[in-house]
């Protein structure tokens, strides 16, 4: 999906360029038909009704606390109306603040950018692009062309410059088409960035003020100057055109030594000299380098026929068709990949949901079988349940005793801390109640002890008697044996007499 890319060509006289609007990119570059085909693809997946689906995704966040990345992607891609924009932004914000935020799809970012551009909400677009922590929206090459074109058409040059600076840091400046588009856009008026809502973080370990002249740049003139210096090295222009762009960049960036060298070695266009002269006149505190540079610029011959912007446009026309076709083909393939990936993710999500339902049904069936088994084996397990109940009752009894003891100790400690006399009275009262019982228990224990001693004496006598009886039993056995022998001898004698 590629869009109309219109450029406002800024030409400055003295301080600013004259403004002339031209169509730089072809209408075929938009690929609106390919982008609109996403609705048909979503319908094939069973996702229809933009308002209904967005509401369903919101309910998922409210009830379950999260929604899948593909659900959010479908909600953002299906949105078309202006009144859906707030809901879509809330959904993206919520997705950014849950655990699965890393699964946000690139098509979600692209669709949100297209929706904002469609309704000309460039202020909201700049806000979310400047807040990657809470939204996580980033431009790709194609969406960057759309944003640049929209800013140029709406005369939002400040936002265009700052946002393309971010893209430069992300190493996307080497695409020739958006780079040339940007060179035209940066030659316009610079407005101060509203820093009313800017948050400042203080880090104690950063002791000294430091500026790396890259990520720490905040001055709009320096941002534009550094980008123009980069583009003069990256964009394939001839040396004369690149030198003029480099001169403008060095003047805006504040590198006056480089600007002086370029003025001495490069054939400067009159339009470039006017831009540099206007910028140098704005400097309040002028150093020797600035004065020398201003003197050299004033001496440059002015040729009104030489226009740097026309040369850039001419170069853009030579590479436009090839670059457009290349980027269009890349974006078509990206659309196809997004569609296939979305279908695979939705299919996997449905399968996961079915598996969760089956797992839940299996767990419920397993619990029913376990309950039935316990019911059928109730009598066999009765002793186990009774023992468990007895142990539980004993445990509860011990816990109750512990609780009562803790209450008594707590009450006693409270009394001792707050009313020692009452504690002493309670102690005397307790001693008076328990002392008679202790005395009676003492006499009872003495009586039981004496009885136990008597029983032990009787038991000793019985044991002595038993031992004596055992000894007598052995003597009786000997006598019995002797009597048997006598009877035997008597019988033998009787037999011999006969």
C-alpha cells in the first residue's frame, strides 16, 4: 500500500524560500486497492463489523486484563472512521502495557499511522511517535514517505524534520526516495517545538554536562543541519549539488569552518547563498568566524536562474520510477506476508482456545471420576477418614488451647504493664485459690505413696513365697521319684517270692 506523496518545494528569498507545491510521486504509488483489500481478508477470517470487533477487544482487556496481539491488529486494521480513533489508541496503549507487548505486529503500527493520516490527525501522530514507550509505534520506509508527504502538504515542517531525524538514527535514511523527499521539506520555516509536556529525568551519575552532537541534539537548526550533512553524503547527487546542500547543513549546524572551506572550493548557487545569508543574519552573538563567513557569502555572485531545488527535483525525477516500483513491490510483499501471518496467528489462537476447552473438560471429567471412586470405596476408606477426622479434631483442640493460653498471657502482660497492683492482687488471689488444692493434692500423693509402698512390701512377700514353693516343688519331685523306685523294687520282690 503506497499513497500519494506531494511535496511543497520551499524556496527562500533573503530569509525564507518561496513556496511552490508540486506532485512528486505518482498516484499509483498509493496502492490504495491493495491496502483496502485487508477488509476482504479479515472477512475471510470471520472478522467483520469494525465497531463490534473493537468493542469485543476492549471487553477482553476489561474482563481478562489482556487481549492477543492479533486481536489488537485486527481491531486497528478494521478501523476506518474518525470516532473509532480514540478506542483504537486506547487498545494500542493497553497492549503496550501488558506482558505480551513484544508481540505487537508491524501491521498494527502501519494501520494506525494510515488511520491518523487519513483523518489528518498529525498532532496525535507526532505525539505517539514521540512516545515509543507508551505506544511503540515506529515508521517503516513506506509509512515514512506517507508521513513526510502529509507534513509537507499540511506545512508541518517542524514535525517532519524532527520525525525524520529519528528515522535517520534508525538507519533508514539510505532509501533514496524518502531522502530526496526530505531534502525538499527541510528547506522551510523552522518553528519552535512546544516543550510544555516534556519530561526531564535526572540521573545522579551524570556529573558533567555532555552533548554527543547526535542523540542529545534538540535545537531545530542543528537537527536540520546535521540531517542535510548526512544526506549530502548518502544521496547520489553530483559534487556541485552535494556541496551546496553540505554548505546549508554546515551553516545551520554551526560548523562555520567547514562552511568557509566549502565557500572557497564550491560553486555556490544564489539561492543557497540567500539561505546562508539569512541564517547568518539571525545570529545575535557573532564571532570572527561568523563575520568572515558572512563577508564571503555577501561577495557570492547572485544568479537567479540557478535554483538548487529545481536540480533536486530533476534528480528525483530521474530515479522516481525505479524507486517507486521497488518500494511498491516491497510493500506488496509485506502486505501478503502480513495477511498470511495474521491468518496463521488467528488459526493458532483458535486451536489454542479449543485445546484449553478440551483440557478444562478433561479436568472436570477427571474430578467426577475421582469423586465417584471415593464414593464407591467409602467403606473401605472409612478408617482413613476417621483417623483423618480424629487428627483434625486433635489439631483443632490443640489450636484452641494455644489460643486460650495466648489470650491469658496477653491479658496478664497487659495487666502487668498497665496496673502492677492489680496484677499483684490477681497473683495473691490465684495463689489463695490454688494453694488448698495443692496441699490436698500433696496429702493425697503421700497417702497414695504409702499405699504403694505397702503394696510393694506385700508383693515382695508373695515373690518370696513363690520362690520357696518353687524350691519345695523340686524336693517333692525327688521324693516322688524315690517312691516310684520303691514301688518298683517291691514288685520285683513279690515276684521272686512266688
